[in-house]
């Protein structure tokens, strides 16, 4: 009888283990599109209608583990930059040359974090001056600062990051170039050029306040 | 005719004697379960869990009362279409959210059969113990897993249908309410209603 109890117990435990191993895996039930998430943050004190012009860097920064690797302009990069510019124009802002003192600056980045396994917006932002020299925007000696932070998310893949910066008030912000809006797209095939436009579009769609 | 009558009486007495003996054997039962979330659990997942089972041993104290140990497994899952979730302070996240919960309640149980004999024997039961919970929320492909051990309390009622008069093997059909407190994601419980069907067999 004891042997029978042991056999039945082991059988039940085995059954439970097998059932647990064949639990519905949510990842197997996601398309690439469904795997992607879009995170936006904005400065709730900002008045977006107070800005008229924007400039956008025509290349994309490639940032690996908080290190600036280089500037790039792949098909994905140029599509993302073009669509960001189009979306800003649709929202009533006028595009001007980078050196023409735009009210708003836009940086587009491809961010890869592989060493920590964790993506924290603060880490990215802490090194921001190393990725984007304020001189590029005509503000040498200025620093960057974001008045908000996003949460911490597990990451194994990269993310598309779009940052909207306040150049208009940089001097009155204690020589700080303040982030007004940031958008982050993450997930499967996030850097596939076929997905660039829809991802930028998604980030703007969930930010209706971002308009002239 | 009279010979046949004596034979029938003898067989009946023998069967009853065996049954009485069998009813004092340790019982093993295994059941298939379907569990339906209730309360604030429904805010996280409202679809039933079709992957579930319970298995346990029950030791007869007398013809009607049994005490034992039970282990169960339930797998809940639900995917929600893409939606923008506002996190406050200017933060918004657009994601397809998938919620996944597995519960493994390990309970001390007591069952009481309302009748000693009969083709259908109603029973009631209670159980209490530990609920091992694995809860995970996916935003797109990014998840935030939690594993906890919490209290579990079960009340159940059902019927036993003995498969023969001379063995204690019986079909077991019934329903249960599983109280499962929890505190995360704004959920204060993972309680659920369950229905089960299975078999109870004696171990000699």
C-alpha cells in the first residue's frame, strides 16, 4: 500500500509538473506587432502650443549600454526621422534647419542595452550629453535634463527613442535643455524599416496634447 | 427458487462486507477542474481556466468522514487588445496586455458524505492550506513575474456515484469555491468558482 501511495503521489506530482510546463505561454500567442510597446512621457507643465518651430537631426544616434557608438542613417533611421518630421508638421509645427534657432529640437536614437538586462530611462538620460553634444543645437556649455522618468522594464532588445527638447527656454531654464516629450518603442522587429512609420505614428497618436 | 434466494442473500452479505471493508481503505482521488475567476480576480482575468486538476488522498475516519491532503493546479490566461494605459504624471503606455496566473493549492481536507449508502451519495468538504501563486503580466513581450505563497481555503459540495456495490471506487462530481487572498496589481484576491469531475479509488 505504501508503494502504491508513493507511486500515486509521484504520478500526481509528475502530472502537475507536466501541466505546468505546458501552461499557456503568452509569448507564443503574440504577433510581432503585438509584442511591441509604446511609452511616452511629457512634461505636464509644458505648454506645447507655445512653440512654433522644430529642428531634427537627420541621422540617428546608435547608443549601446549607455555608450555613444556612432551616428547612422539606415533605411529605418531615415524613415523614422522623416515620419517624425511629418508628424510634427501635421501637429502645426514648422520645420527649420538645425542651425536656425528652432524652438524645439528632436533627437532620434536607437538604444541597445544588453549588459544590465534592465532599461532605465534615467540611465539613458544621465549620459545624454555624451550622446548629443548641445553644441549641435547651438547651445555649447548647456546641460540636458528631464523633469520626469519612466519605469524600469526588462530589456533584451533595443528601443527606438525620440526626444523632444526645449531650446526656446534653455537659457531661462538655468542653461539646461529640458526634455518636453519622449517616446520609446520596444519589442520584436522594432528596427525593421517596414515598422518605422507605424511605430512613430503610434507614439504621436497616444500624445494628442503634442500640438501647436 | 429458494436456493437462488439463499445464494443472492449470501452474495449480498459478502458484497456488503467487502464494501464495508473497502470503505475503510485510504482513498486516492483525481479530478479534472474548470475554474471561473470571481471578485477582483475578474479585473485581471475573467476567462475560465480549462487547464486544471486536483489530486489527493483521503483517509476514512468512519463511514462518512474522511480527512486528507489535496494538491491542485489551475492555469488562467487572457490577452487584451492593444490599448493606451495612462500611468499618470504624463506617462502613457500602449500595449497588448497578457495576464497569466497559475495556482497550486496544497490543502488539508475533510469530506463528509451525507448518506452511508445509495446510488448517489452527496458530500460536502472543506480544505485549507497554502496556495502557491505564479502571476505574470506582460506588456507586449515584456513581463513582470511574481511568485507568492498565500492562504487557500476551499469549500466544496458534490456527489459520489459508486461504480459498484462491492467496491469503494466512485465517480466524483461537484463544485467548489476557492478563496485565495492576494494583493498586487490592485487585485485583492484570486478567488474562483470551480467545477470538477473525477474518480475516487481505494488503495489496498
